[in-house]
């Protein structure tokens, strides 16, 4: 090499020919000379790695160089010094650079590294890690064989690129063996460097990228050489080992790194292993036929048995990551919607097996894989909002899923699955047409009542929240109150008009389904014993959400209270007060008449549409109703001291909580209950802190100011009834102290006496809610 700098051309030509024999040139002489000056072997490996010889000649040159290194490794291993004296970090780096140019040498190098594990050469293994070869090893899992590319082409119909064909391995068995050895090597490195490797895997993102390519193929496409028992067992073991390594990384890293794993697609990788391939998911989705189940109920569920151990590990990883809110938010993103829809489709596919294959949580071994996966799916999809489901699942398909959730809630023994089933059912019931499709069926309405009874068998505030959502939806739909935002209602209306799978929902509304649903819900769900339990448990064990909505329920019942002669008749012996229903309906529509009217309306629309001069009617206008709102029977509420005590405690805690909606309802409910429920007064004077009411005067929200004014006006002007409870000295002192606190606080708000009140009186009308009432108070 030194002759290349001589002035004699013959000597330079000799060096040129020598370099050209290795596929190099004089343009690289400086770099080549530098490498050879450090080590002849490294120089030869450098020439082989950079060789520009024709394909076969360059590959043969690299094979010769590798064989030379391998022979020396064997020699050194048998010597007294061992391979640690030969395999240095620099030599390993040169080997990696050369071998990654062709698949057969990648397999050979993987085997060479794997011998370090089998011979327990720990010091040399440390050089594999310290040399920075972890990322390179992970990337080997992304390699594909020609047989795999062919399997992908058969399914997708797309030809593989030329670059992919060049990089592809000739023999799939060699690839399987190499990837298995790489995984075992990575596992050993993890044992040696647990903290460093897990952090490196997350920071470099190499783990998720390589694992996604590797596992996605085996989860979505046919395995080559599956008829070979050895290849199948090796592949299955490699997949399990890959999932175990992912599980170790997910559990070993800190919370911030777990969030990074979620962002890199860890939940998607778990779902890829858990869910069927895209073709089977599409079939399951198409089988969710709203009119009638296109799938027999004894459908084969053997997909659970494919890669069972890998699926169990994937489920464990997904469950572990659910402690982070990012895991739930990840499913709401548009690119991830396919996984949530796939889980709902598979829950529908398993609807019979879920009920048939029930285990016992007290004996975990009896809980089979199908029940475990179904529980995980229900956990993941239950937080999805109605708006998300309308966009990605579809209104008609949501109607198909509701009876499944209802049956799980009513009958299933798995308390976790039951909890998430009631979350999903209550969530879907916020949409009026879905609510009507279930409760218009008497059998389903009875099942919902049985489900409510099951909830009250345990003290779980989480289930209480979702039961309250269901009851509030029932009250809202019956009393014509808006249950969902306007843009969601508009989306439902457009979907009912446009989508053919929603024809059954629309027909049910037109034929009086909403009226039947309200009546059935009043008989089985919105009943006094259930509301009594809800209002009591909202305080104990209760939470802020439950207390706030419990106060809303009470205010709504008072607003729609039955009064006058009808109330007196119902209060008589044998009247409506003796019935469990809270809602009282004054008009009962003839179901046959409603159906006949709906049929005539549809015929009219069809005729107009055929003539080209008609316009489709708004489905909301076609909804058959009685025309008169029901009223609320609340004698059970007025007579209950237990409910009055709970309401007083809830009102006091709500006023103290720094949440505008909670304080607003707390002030309004306290004012209303103070003169509606005499038993409320005894506890309210102890539970309500007047300072909290005064603080509401200084809030910028005029609605909060109005609630505080209302309560202050009631307390300051209320004349106590002459009863034994009211003349007790302790009660009178607390009552007048509370009234004095709020009155004096109201007077002192602002820059001077009554300054705030004066400013409110001079406020423009458009800035005051309920302007006349505000000024009068």
C-alpha cells in the first residue's frame, strides 16, 4: 500500500491492480491505508465490506473473509486465552459492517454471536453491548424471506419492490433460525444490562419498529413452511420470546418511558397479536347486520387458540399500560380506530361463547382465554365517547351491540366485564333512537331492571356513576330534555336519514317505540326504590360526580312535579303514589294507530320521492309521541328523612367544591330543598358553610352569582314552621348564624357596602342570566 505514493507508475499500477482485485480503487487509498495500518484483518474486512466487484464475486469475497474470522474464533476458543483476546469491539464492528451486506452472512454472524451465549463468554457478550450492536440486532427481526413476500403478495395483490427482493432471504428456515438466535442473544443481553437495555430500546425506538414488522407478519399472513414441525415450533417459540421481551421492557421502564412506548405503538402491537387478521376482522364487521344476525350463534371461535401464549402476554402488556391515560387516548386517534372497531366486532362474534364459557374470578384458573380477552376488549372500548362511536362504528351497528352489553350486564358473573358492559350500555343509551330500540322491548327493559338490582348488590361508586347516567338518560328522554349536545343530535338525524342499516331504528321511532320505551323505563328502571338508593349512595360512598348529578335529578323531579287535582288523586289510597314508577303518563297512545300512521307517512314519502317533487322528512318529526310531557311523582322523596339528610350533606359538600357546575347545582338545590323538604333544614344548617356561599358572590360567573343569590334570599326570608325541632336553641342559633353570614357577606362584597349589588343592578340585561329574577333577588 505504501507503493501507491511512489513516483514510479509501474508500482502505483501494481497497487491499483491489487486494490481492484478486492473491488477497491486508488481513490480510497487513504482510508484503506489507515485501516490496514491498524490491523491487516480489519483492512481485509473493510475491503470486503466496500467491495464493488460483481454480485457473486463480492459475496464470495465476504464469505472467505468471514470464514477466516470464524476459523480464528474456533482456534482462539480452544486456546488458553479464549475468544476474548481475539473478538474485540472494533473487530465486531468491522464484521457487522461486512456481514449486513448479504443475508447468508447475517445468519452466519448471528450464529457466531449466539455461540457466545452457548459458551457463556460473558466478557465478549459485554463487547456486543458496549460496541453499540443492540440496534443492529433488533433490526434483524424486520428481515423477510422470499416466501414471506410471496405470502404478502397473495393477500394484498401488490408486487414486492425490487429493493425488498434484493434484501429478502432465500430460505425461510434460515431466517427463522437466525431470528430465533438473535432473540436469545437479546434476552441474554437484557439479563446482563436490564436498565441500560430497556432505556435504549425506548429511546432509540428500535424495539417497537422491529417488533412491529416481525409480529405483524405472523399475525396477519400465512406462515411459510408451516407443514414443517421444526420450523413451526421454532417460529412459535421465537414469537413468544419476542413478546416476553416486550413485556419485560414495558414493566421495567419508568412511567415517562411507558408513555413513550404507547406513543411508539405498543398498544397497536398488542392489538395486532390479540385480534384476528384484517380479512377476518372485516368479515366479523360485515356480520354485524342490524336487520338480522348474518352469523350463526355457534360461530367458530378457534381464533383464540392461535398463538395462545403470545396473546396472553400481549394482553398482559396492554393491561399494564392501561395505567396511563395515553393508552386510552391512543385508541381514539383516527389511525387507531381500526383496533377499537375490531374489538367491538370480535365481541359481537363471541356473543354466545362469552355467556357459555364463564369462569370464576375467585379461581382464576377457571377463567379461559376467551373471557380474559373479552374482558380486556370491554375495558379498552368502554371509555369511547358516543360521538366517536357514531363516526367510526356506525349508528346501526351500535344498535346491534346494545343487547349484547345488556345481557353481559344482567347475567355475566365476571364483575369486571359486567362493569364495562354497563358503561357501554349507559353510554349508548344517551342516543334517543338507541335507547328506544332497547327499552321498547319489554324483555330488554326487564333485563335492565335486573341489571340495576345487581349493581345495588355491591357498594361501588364507579358503577353508581354509570347507573346515574342511565337513569338521567331515561328522565331526559321522557321529559324531552336534551341529553347529548346539539351537534351529536344532528349527526344522529343525518345518519338515520342516510344509512340503510338504520331503517329499523327509524321504523321503531315512527311506530311509537319512544313512547313504549319511556313507559317501560318508568316501570323497570326509573322507579322510586332505585332513585332512593341512588340519592342515598351518591352521598355515601359517593363522589363529586355522583353528588352533582344527584342534585340535578332532585331539581328535575321538583320542576316536573305532579301538582293539583292529579297529584291529590294519585296520593289517595290505590293511586299512583302506591306504584313504584316515578313518571306519570297522562296519555297512552294506541300502538296500532301509531304504526298505521307511520306506514301512511312512509308511503307518502315514497310516492313524493318517486314523483321527484318530494323531500325526505326529518326523522325527528316522524317520531311518534303522546304530545304531553309526563309528570314526576315525588311523594316518596318528600317523606324520606334519609334522602333529606343525604341531600343536605351533598349540598354542603357541593358548595365547598371548586367546580362551577357543582357549586351552581349545590346552591340551587339547597335553596329549593330548604322550603320543599322540612327535614332538609335540620341538617342543612350544619352542613352548609355560609362562607362558601359568600365566595360564590365574588366569582366572575353570573350563573354562580345567581345560585348564591337564590340561596341567600331563601335563608334571609324564610319563616320557620312552629315545630318542636325548629324551636331547639342549637338549631335556631345555627340557622340565624348561617343567615347572618350570607347576608353580611352579600352586603360587604365589593369596594364598599352593597357595591357588588349596585353594580349588578346597573349591569346590562344581556350580561345577566334570568335578568328579571336576578334583579328581583
